[in-house]
C-alpha cells in the first residue's frame, strides 16, 4: 500500500484524464457497474456513514424521465451517454449506522441535529462522487460530472416519497476524444495552498 503509482496509472486517474462531453456508442454491462460500486464503497466516509446512493440511469425510459430535469447545455451529452449516475444522499443515512459503525451509538449524533445530518450527508456523498469518478477511470471508463439540472425535478422524478435527495449527476461511458475541449488551466500550488 505504500508504493507510489507509476506515471501511466497517475495519467489514467489524474493528469491525462478528462471530463467528457461526447460518448462512443458502447454500453456498460451491469457487471461493470457492480464492480464500480464495489470500489466506490471502499472509500472512507466519516464514521463509515456512507450516505451516498446511486441511480444508474441507462434505459430509454430512465433517460426520458431525466431529460426534463436537465439544463439545455447538458441535454444532448446526457441523452447520448450510456449511463448517467444520479449521485444522491440519504437524508436518513444514520439509520444504517448501527450496522456500519457498531463501535458506538453514532446514530444519536445525527438524530439530535438535523443540520449536522444534512452537512454530513452532503459532504460525504460529495466525496463518494469523487471516488466514483476515480473508480470509473481505474476501470477504463470516462466521466462527465455536472451540476446543470433542476434538483427539485430530479427529486420528484426519481425520489418522490423516500429520503434520497440528489447531489450531482455524472455521465459515464467511453468518451469520444473528438468532443473533448482543450484542457483548462489549474491553479499553481502557491495560489491555492498554504503551509502552516
């Protein structure tokens, strides 16, 4: 576990990986989606709370349900993506803590504070979304995360009557290299970091 990844692996995960806007016509088998989740679930979350919930939208009916929720700029690339992952969080994630964190009564930390429950669910599901991006890249898939959608419409279309709420969307597939934009600049260390 202490060996540094080689340049090829780092390239696939970070330095050469790109956000994709166009997709090749290649489906993703269910076995791959299950393998993807099996990697994602191993990423750390606070008190092992694991609040993220994932809906893998891949059917024509699912895409039709998602389409009215999208901004116009995200419609075409989402409809053509083999899979769109709705990354959600369970507002009552703490109900699973007796199973996930049996060391103590972690459930009571959140039942007594709705603000802490929301903050924990949103923060940790966001981390789990990032794990999904890296896990997908490690399996040879490309991703296109986005926030251009109407959360109320997504929640109504996919989560009416339950405790799941959308956080963000991630298109998933094999990206079309002809539709990748030029790489945008990143902040240098001295602009984004401090040593304390």
